[in-house]
């Protein structure tokens, strides 16, 4: 199976080359993102392996099918970036990695909470500059605080377990309550009630038509004044420009983002010598109570290893006529 891995960074190459590679898979790595401009690189490849910011819209899928590709192997759990109707029409099979390490993402959400609460990002810069003062660094105990978990699947449940360990009170919102999260003592509430009560809100639901801009001007106004919002789900769960007014007024007290609606053309690349063209992101980065990471919540050795091995197993199973982890 000639397989082309788009958007492959050095850490992707390392994890694939360290995995058990079935003999019938011939791997090729392509650092470029899959777009209409780069799709021609996939001509003659049976399998295209794609990540979250690759373009798998109608036009790209049509080019892939015309070039002989038959399998799209996603290296992600999320598949909101794939035009599934077109894939089906063209006879392209789509498989994904439904779970790799919920711990990786859940722990990163907690890392954002702790950084924001204890101002670690500011303290790091301060002490390196010889400034050992503490003004402006007052945090709060997590113990006893109310945490709202939006989406309590694998990652949300893992996150809830960690926060229960801090002694937090758990609120949850999910159309399908998870008994394991209820067993932690979490109370399932309608979203508006969760937003009104939680001091920390963390998003762990998929991006779809129901959840796009779940957090917007109205929902921000329903939150407790000074609440903390953490998004490690997908950027478009949040109407990002609305965050700026909420931060300026103090309605939103802290913001931790690992994902951003307009991240596709920015994240995963070093743009440090270029002027930042995205004015919304540029403004967000000026707030002292905002921490942005560039979609790195998944980036642990364990998660990368599991992504590589499941992807290779998915390709093998499909080649053997018994596809698994179908989208
Ligand atoms: P999952 O399928 O196990 O859980 C998703 C949960 O969301 C389910 O319980 C589902 O019922 C719930 N849900 C569906 N619609 C909802 C809605 N309208 N409101 C509230 N909850 C809703 O998925 P998971 O493995 O826990 O992953 C969750 C999301 O995290 C993924 O969809 C992906 O977008 C994101 N993710 C981000 C990273 C990262 O690196 N930042 C990595 C992996 C996954």
C-alpha cells in the first residue's frame, strides 16, 4: 500500500518509524499540509494519511479519488474536517484513530488551568528577567471550586477524574450522560445552568452543527463573572471575537486555548519572523490572563505512539478487506 503521510512533522516520522510497520505498507512522509495546491503530490498513492488541519473538502477529495487514492486514514479522532458525503460518493473509505490517549488531552487542559490560575507563564518570564516580585500573581485554590465539563466522553471523563482529585465540585453537560462521571459525583445540568454556576468551564465535545459557536456572546454573558474558559476541543466551538470583549470587560477572567477557529494556516509552523496577520489572535495574545498553545494537547510520546500504530493497523485491516475504525 503506497501511503503518503501529509502534514508530517519530525515527531510524526519518529513515531511511525518506531511503530510496527506491516510489510505491505510503503510509507512516504510529506511535511506539506494537504490542500488544493498540494493534492497532486498524492497522485498514485493508495492511501493518504491526514491530520486535523489538512483540507479534506469536496475539491481535494475529488482530486484524490481521480489520482487513485482509495483510503483516507485520519491520524485524529475528530473528523469534522472531512466532507463525508463526497467521500462516500467517490467510494473513498475514511478511517480514524478513535482513541489514543485521553490522558494527553485531559492533562493538557489541566496544565492550562494551573498555568492561568498560578500565573506560571508570567512568573516564568519574570524570574528570567531578574524580577522576583509577586504582585499580580495571586491565584486561587482549586479545592472546592466548581468545574463544568462540556462533553463527558473519553477526554471529558478523564479530565473530570483529575479535577475530582483536586477536590473540585463537578458539573457536566452532555446529551448522553456518562455513568463513570456521575460516579465521581458530577451533576448533569442543562448547558445554561452549568455556565451560570461553574467557575472553570472546559470544552470536550466534538465540533458539529449543534456545537459550532457553543460559546458566544450570549453564553459568555451567562457565565459567572471572572470565570475561566478552557478549550482543548476544536476552535470553532467558540466564537473567538466574542472572547475579546468578554476579556476586556472582565466578564471572562481567564482563557486557555489549545485550538483556534482560524488555526489551519497558522499552527504547527514557525512563524516567529513574520508579522502576525490574524488580528483576533494578535489581540488575544496581548491579555495577561490568556494562554494559547498551538494544538499540542495530543502531543505526548504515548499519544503519538498510539496514533501511529492504530493508523498502520487501520491501513492493514482495510487492505485485508476488513476495515476497522470506519468514520
Ligand atoms: P468522545 O466521542 O469520547 O466524547 C465526546 C462527548 O461529547 C460524547 O460523550 C458526546 O455525547 C458529547 N457530545 C456530543 N455532542 C455534544 C453537545 N452538543 N454538547 C455536549 N456534549 C456533546 O470524544 P473524545 O475522545 O473525548 O474527544 C472529544 C473532542 O476532543 C474531539 O471531538 C476532538 O475535537 C477533541 N480533541 C482535541 C485534541 C487536541 O489535541 N486538542 C485531541 C483529541 C481530541
